[in-house]
């Protein structure tokens, strides 16, 4: 589709004039077309070559003159006056093996003659020509660039003054002023603030992914009583500075970074994954970046180019390069692997779907295929050392190892090394993978992945000796090289497109172009992600697509204000989070109001807080917190989430097998880490309920909850129900709830007493605790 | 939008969050009372991702059973007779023919290796089938054999991915996932897309049934071996509790949920979750029940045979009649039909394992009136060469190499012509001659029979609308009755 992009329309216009001159007579020509030619085209061609059919095979439309004159991918379809030179005529004649139309059958000679005659007469078209439409302009980069020149997301972020709100409480903070104005536009009114219990539970989950303890709730309620609003600010500070903050925000970023502990494929002979034993150092880097409030622009630069901006082997920041290195690449040809890097960089950081421009100019966005190959050149100029190569991957500080663990590791390592040495260069059968290599890639890799006494390296990328000067691959085919393009940034964001220097990949320049206040997308895309996480609804509901095809923001001015405020406060993520959670908008109750819902049923304008479902990570972590079993150790190697030996650490430290994604994660909408992921969705399917009903993990936590001293020491049914409600829902039960549960317990106790094998069965109270974990109240945040 | 007014390019958000349902859910008691019955309770009017939806036009078939002979069965020993080849047996291929082979095959091609198996005409149609499939041959008049399948890359992983997902390399949703996305699930109690494979996963593993960028609920559910009903769905049951106790526990949870919901009107998700827990409870027994072959009369079990293949085919039928839309059965783990060596004894063993069960499945579907709206597909990810690979001279040790330029599959039921062959290969049983069929064409045709225009079953992802057939695919109307 790479035709003269900027002049394409002009050329067609000119040709239209010349063609009109060629036709016998306009009126006669139109009549001939409508009577003889159109019916033929309708019957035999329009299925694939008309706008009505929503098809344009080979880029060719035959329902308008500009269609056949402009032609398809191959060439002009019709040369007026010259049937023999017209591809359309060649195709219907069926003599050329490579060009036969219609594909299924040959037209009768009579029809072919009719078409020849039509072309000879100058190929007249309909009286009212459709001309160029949105549809015929698919992939027309000239048109798309023009459209993009007015597109909101490609305009620089402006500093905007918030409008005054006619409500005292809503006139204090910019976010509220913007929201209030839009509410008024739609005859909506905001909700009352949520009560203290609801608010502290919501805030604790939103900032840490964990539930508040019953004590923290009581403390907060008391504080609010004594200190008022200040108590809330204190709570925000306490939570935002807890290590759990980085774990929660970090998990959001890991979705974008399509993080996993293995590659996308497995080794067929041993049926084992390609392990990434050191991927965890990237995960830890991300968690710490959020905890230390690393400026987001610096965070971006380090992830793309830590090795080029002053860090070197031995620096903790080198782990940032995992953003590139942990991507899927096994069993992909090199172009495929580069595609992942282009995709995560453009879509993940800027909400641009540049990866679509690999085989042709983007059909819907101002991204010529040349831009794709400019970025391709940047990424083709770096190499990724083998993920198991301990010599090439730098060691990384900050992971002290217990000496007993170290000794155990060394012993196991020695045994494997001995096996490797013994294998020498043996192979088995026709398998080209030597026995020694097989042991390294399976047993040794597994040991490195899970053993907490093992060495720690960062997963990195390196500059290639000589940077690659890219060519366009015509139609994405590496064997079909088109024009050479320089390594440089995207045209739509950098019209001058200064080539990157000759002596490096250009990652620094790329990183600087992205992590810049001059880039209209980077800050907007990120603030939108954080806003969506905290508010349960994004301002732009296509968080990784801010292009022409993406959704428009519901609050464009607010989005700009947030982006501007974020950048002018040093790209501080904690600042951004504070802005949002301190707002009245965030603090609203989630109560339903019929009148408001009749105007805005989806709550696009935030007339109430959104009720949010817990992620699978939060469900798992919460059950451990409530059972008082959460191991809050930060950092370190991945560990299994389920099974006999499940970890009691937070779910972000769980092992993620990219190739065979854990089924429980999958049923709970954990996004497949094959590509960068825009965010989480909420689906409601029975297997999620089966998890809370039957998963040994949940059953285990229910038992642990009833073994807690504060529960076991209570003897009366009422006290026990109260304790469980405090632990799990952080509230008092109602009388009806106490009665209903007491009845259940007594009923089960009778059943229990009559049972021969009672020791095998869960106690009635364990079932009650589990029932609370199964409930909606546990899984939703008001 | 299509004729039915149903947008098929539903956004993920719409799809997952559009759970508008009424409060008219059945009382829990009556649901539980029915929990041991086969039939699903009437469902409320939800619009969750798995709720049944209407396709573009009235479908001809309701379900697909895909018998996947993974590894690549030899066409010239089964459904594509080349009697003339026996005259050339043992001779080298003419160079002109050799040059038409895929590079990987050309380098190690041996001499012509005519099929040692006899073909005979069967049924009224006179369809030719080799002696390896004596029982399947009795259904000759039901089979629509395509002898001109053409693949893209002559190896297992690309072949499997192309056959299942429409692309040899990239991560794309499998056809079963697309169908589930388009149609929703027919059954409340069972997954809509199930993959059975005895003894380990086939090559390429879960990529064969991946939902890729479609929501994870549309992914195929893989079951490793026979009678492993617990793996049908993770956490399907627990052993340490009596059903009666769990029923009481689910009822208690419902009470708590109702208390919670009473103060939170206007949130349909809460009702949907209450409903989904009841489904989950029912699913426990339904999903266990589908594997309980003792419920089948003895003569049915005998007809299928008490073997791995026999039991799997019978489970497939039980799933099909309970509303599983797409059942895929692999012959076994990895790639059992990959007969590079000793093809004679191996293919005898493989066909003797599956011939009777496949015939039984066809008979059984037919006698239940299910063959009409069920499509049965038989085939592999490719075929095999009509030459040996360079190597042993002993015919019993000789094998055949991968082959993608013209291989055979068959389809039965579901509106496909019976006793019909389509396409042909050249005199060496290698290149497709007449009517070459791409996998995209097959996909377009299956979708067509399920009620979809393959060009309009799309999903917006990463900036563009994706579809199973990408920019390819023609519905093979010639195959349809």
C-alpha cells in the first residue's frame, strides 16, 4: 500500500479530468456503465471489490471510477482506452496464471468482450461517483496524517486552568473542578463521601492491593472522629509509603511489560519451558522504582537504555533492561522478536499501535511502514545474551544470601555441574541438542530459577558491534528488501525525523524522545493507566491505543491537566496517586442513584465511585493476610502460587509460566504475557466460583483463620461470627447474619457428630470462614 | 453489524461487562434439586461472555468433533490411492518432480514407496478407502474426502498452528476459541471447547487451543488422559466434604450475597456472581458425569471398544450431546502419526487403534440423529510423502517424510456431501492438482456451517480487526450438500 502517500489524492483528481475527456460523451458513458457494466460488476466482482461488501481485496474498489483508475496494490486496474494494458482485462481473460479474476470461475467470452469494449470507450463510470470515502482511504497515509493533525492525542499537552465549581467542597482540587463541570454538563450531581470504613478499605486496597487489618479500620474511624479530614491524608501517606505500594502499582506495570518467568515456547524434546531464571530482577526493579518514587521519565529511560545512560555491570539499574529482555522470543524468527520490542515500546509507553505497520503502511493510523523499520533498525542493533548465560549477564547487588541456603545451592549446583561434565559432548539419537546442554537448560535452569541460594544476575540487552541500517521489508517479508530508512523516531511525533547517530542503536535518543514533556503521549498514557487503576474506569478506555482508532477521553481537559501536573512535578508517580486519591471524586460513595443512572448508566462521568472487583492477586494476598500468614518479604526468586508447596508471599512473587499460563490466573482474567497488555477486565464465569469453593489454597486459609487465637478463644456463636466478620469484612454482622450462620453451624455440627470420619472433614466454622471468602462482599471494594 | 443486528466486533469491555440480567434467577433450592440431572436449568437472560449468542445466519451445524491424527497421517496409505505407483516402486523420483518438493524434503528424499495396502471401493458411492480402515469404510457414503489439502510449512508446529489457529507462526486464537467467542457456550455446566489428548500434550501444546488475544474464557479446556474428569476444570470438586454440606455452604453464601446485594442495587455483576456460583455447583456433577461411561449401556461401550481411543470417542459423543461446541481429540501425546520410520507396522497399529472407535462414533451419532448437525473432521496437520526417506532398505523399517503440498482429510455429517471426493493429487500422490484447498478455506467453510460469514467474525485488538481467516479463505460450497 505504499503509494505516493502525500500526493495520492491529487493524482487521482488530475486523472479524473483526463478520463472524462476520453469518454465518448458523458451521458452516454454513464448510461453504458449503469446498463451494461455495473450489473456485471455487481454479480461477479462486488463481493470482494466494493465498499458495500466492506471488502477491498488487493486494495481495489470497482464501485467508483477512482477505484479502478487508482487501482489496487498491483497497479492501476484499468488504463482507459487500452484493454490489453489493463490488468482488469488481463485478469478476466484468464490467460495469465498469476492474475485470474473472478478467482473461482472464468467469465463467459461475451462478458469479457463487454468489459473490453467498456475500457476501449474510456471506462466511463457512474454519474454520481462515490469518489474517495473513509473506506477507500484506508491506509492512505496522506489522509491519515491530515486527520492526525487535529487528533487530540497528538497535540502537545497544554496547561489548562480548571473551571470553578459551584460547590465548596468540589472547588478545592483541580480534579474535582473538572469532574464537577462535566457532571453539570450532563445534569448529574456527585455523591456524598463514602463512610470511613468503606473509605479505608477502598484506599488500602487501591494503594497496596491488601485489605486493612480490623485494628487499622478502628484506628482510622477513631482518627476521623478526632482529626477529621487530616486523618485521611495521614492514611494516604502511611499507605503510599508502605512497601506494599510498589508491589501493587508494580503489578500494573508488569501487565504492560508482559512480564513472565519463562519464554513463549517450550523445548519439545524435554517438554520443559525456556526458563528465565533471572527475570525476577526486573520485577524487583519495577517494585522498587514505584516504592522509591523514581521519576517516571527516568524509569522509562532506564528500561530502554540503562546501559547507555551511565549505568554498567554491577549497578542495580541494569535490571531495568528486563523491560526488553524478558519479552517473548523463543522459536520466533528474529523479526518476530523485534516486533515484540517495537510493540511494547510504542503501545506500552505511548499508546501507539505501530506494530500494525510491519507489512504495509498502517491502515488506520499515521504510521508509514518506514517508521516501523526505523524502529526496527534501533532494536535490530541490540542483542540479548542467552537468558541462562551467567557469564554474560551481569551480577546485581542487593541480594544477600543466607549462608546455609548458599551452601545448599552450591552442593546441588556441584552435582549438576558434575553431570554436565560427565555428559561431555554426548548426544542421544538424532537430537542435536547435546546431553550437557540439555542438562544446563533443564535441571540447571530450574535450580537457578527457584533456588534462593543461587547467584543473581540481571537480564540485559547489549549494543551490537555495528548498528544495523534498516531496510523496509516489503509486505513484512525479510527477503524482499525495499528502501533503506534511517534509525529515527516516528514521523507523527517528530516531523523532522532527525536520524539517530551512526555509532549506536539510538536507544538513548529513542528513550529521550519518549520520556519527554514534548511527547504528547507518554505522560497522558501513563496518567490514564494510574487513573483507571484507582478509579475503576479510565478516562480513555483504550489505555494502550491513543491513536485515531482509540476512544476519545471522557474528560480531555482533566487528562491534560493530570499529565501536565505529573510532568511539572518531576514525573512523580506518588504525587499523581496522591492527587487522585485525595480528591472528592475518589472519595465518593459507590451508592447507586436511580436518577443519575438513568442519565449515565456506565458512570462515565464519575457521579459515584466504581465498585471494583479484586484481582486474583488481591484475592490470594487477602486470604493470606486475613489468616495472618502473609510472608511480606520483598524481592527475590519466583515461587509457586498453588500446589502443596505454595508460597505465602504476595502473588506478585509467584512463578509465571508464559507458555502454559496457570489456569487459575487465566480464569480470573490475568492477562496473557505474550504481548503488552492494556489492563485487566472483569469476567464472571463459574470456574472463578469453583476456585473459592474447592481450591485447596482457599480451604487451607479458611482453616487457618479458624485456628487464629482471636477466633478460637471466642466460645459463643455470636462472638465467633463477629470475629470472622471483623477479620474478613471489617464490620459488625447484623442480627440476621448471626442467626443464619448460627443455624448453619448447628446443622453442620449435627451432621458432623453423626459422621464416622469426622476428622477428615472441615469443621463447620471452617466452612463459615470459607463462605465469607466465597462471598461478593469479600471480593468487591465499595 | 450483520443481518441479525448482532455486532460481531464486540469490544472486550462490552463483552465482559455486559452482564445485564434479571432477578428472575431460579431459587437455589430448585437448582440444587436438579443438580444431578443432565439437562441444564433454564438460564436467566444474562449477556456474559459465555452466554449463547446468535450467529450471522441460521447455522447448519451445532457442534464439531475434530479427530486430530497428530503427526501427519500418510494419505497414500489411507484415502488417496495411487495404484500406478506400484509399477515405479523403488525407483527414484524424476528430477522434475523432486524439484517440486519442499526444500526440507528434497534433501533427504528416497525412492518411490508405493503403498503396500490395498484399496477397495466402498458403499454406493464407491469411495476408495484402504484396508487400514475397514470399519470406517462402512461409512464411505457419509465421508467427504478432500484429497488436495495444501499447507504452508512442512513441520509439526507450524502445521498444527495453521490447522488450529490459521497462522503458522504468530499467536492467533484457535478455531474453537473463535466459535466460542461467536456463539457463547451451549451448556451452562461444561466448557464449550474441550481438548482430549491421552498421554501428554500434542506438539505445540496449549498453543493449539489458545484464545490468544481473545479473552481467556474462550480458551480450550485441555484434559490430559481418560477419566481425568477433575482436570476438566481446575478445582472442580473437593473430596473432604459431603455434597450435602457443600450445598448448605453454597446456600449460606447465597444468603450473605443477598444481604450484601440488598444494599447495593443497580449492580448487575453481583447478581451474575450469585448465578455463577450456582452454575459452578451444578458444574461439579455435570462435569464428573460426562466422564462416567458406566452410564452407557454395555452394547454401546462394546461398539466403541474398551480402549483409550474407544473411551475418548465415547466421551466426545457424551460431550457433544451435552452442548460442548468443539471437541478436539488428539490421537496421543506429541505426534504419534509422525512415521519417519517403520511406517508399515506403525500405521497398522495406529489405524487398528482408531478405526473401530471412529466408525462407532459415526454410527452412534447417526443413530441418535446427531450426525446431521454435527461435523466430524478427520485429519492431521499434514500428510506424508509417497517416497521413503533415505535410510533403511527393509520395507518394514522404511518411513515417509512430512508433506504439505497435497494431503487428505475427511469430513462427515454437518451438511457435507457424503460419498464424495474433492480435489486430487498428481500421479505421484504429491502435489495437489485439482481444487487445492487451503486451511483458510476449510476454516471459512466450518464457520459458514456454524452460521458465520468468516469475513465478519472479527475482534478488535491492538488497533485492528482480526479474524480467523485473516485476509484469506473461500467457503467451499462444492463440498456442501
